[in-house]
C-alpha cells in the first residue's frame, strides 16, 4: 500500500476535517498488523513477551491478603481464569457510582470495598500487574462492549472528544487514526486506534502501560493539556474506542514499538 511522505501527511493532518469516518469492518486492523515481523513474533511467544512479567506479578498479588479485611482477590474470585471474558466487556456501567468505570477502576473499587485497602495509584506497577492479569484471561476473545443504554451518553462524549481538534497543533484523534491510518508520522506507522492489547508493553516505555497513558502521550504530542488519570473524559474516550474495536480479539499483553 503506498504511503505518503511525512511532509504530505503533515499537510493532510492540518487540512483534513475533524469528522470521524468509521473504518469499514473489513478494513479494521489491530496495531499488531502495523508492527515489524520480529515484534509480532515477540508478542506471540509468551517466553519472549516481556508483558508476561506483569502477568506473573499480578498472579502473586492475586493471592496476597491485604487491607483491613485481610482478604485476597483469590478469596472472592478463586483462580484468575474465573474472570475470563470480563475485560472484553469494560468499561462498564457502575451502579454504585452511577457512572462508567474502567477495569482498573473496578479493581481499585474491589480493593476499597471488599479488601478495605487503599486504592492503588494509576500507572503503579501493582495496578498495572493486576489489570494485565485480568485482561490476559480474555486473550483471544472478541471485544464485546456492553449493550447498556446508560453508557450511551459517555460513549457519545468519547466520540466527541475523538473528533475534536485539540492543542497547539489543532489536531483531533480522527485526523490521524481515521483519515490517515495508512500513513507514517515521524517514522512510525499511524494505526487505527483499536485498543486491543492494553495494558501493553511498549518498547519505548520499557514497561507495561495503560491505554490512558497512551492517550496522554497523544495529547502531549499535539501540545494539549492531558485529562487527569481515571477522569470521566478518559473513560468516555475508552468507551468509544472499545466500541470501534467491537468483535476484534483481545491480545493483552500486546507489544508495541
């Protein structure tokens, strides 16, 4: 497939309208498809995939009794495999708070309510490890966003954010990931923004990070003020992105450049 030069792509980004143009299902691609064969092979082999270290750490934390209740995740859920399919359905609507909640938020809610332990900080190794472990149980399953009308307003808000130009560069997510996904920018492939592998290991980070960390990087890239970790805006955006990726297989822990 021909790829425009970086200068032409930059011009296209600056002049393209900000409206979202849904990618036809037959043309949807995972970020894995944009990677070099060696990186794809690293992701496919659990003995080479560094993200599996976070799965192992998560398994240890899963068994650890903590908080004033002195309970572990295993005490309530049994083996991690009991949560197979759960990550494919997040974010979901949380009745207790009356708003959408992402998977990391749900784990922290379990800690606070069931274990009576302090919530873990976003992007902390422990929360990433537990989230990676839970998401890994759904590896290979199709993403199945909840058909819950209570999520519709937040999902619409996510789409609005996706198509709104931000920052000093005045670019929207749609400018890159809907209208120019076949191109390259600063030597990197412009992907379709399908969050199939989070939390994932980025070679750039030399560690596992969340989707919100990646979104934050994009916002900094266009010189916009990032939303706060765990904010309603980030969860709304995640809701919309997961809806775009409905039916695609989860890969956690994926690897990206």
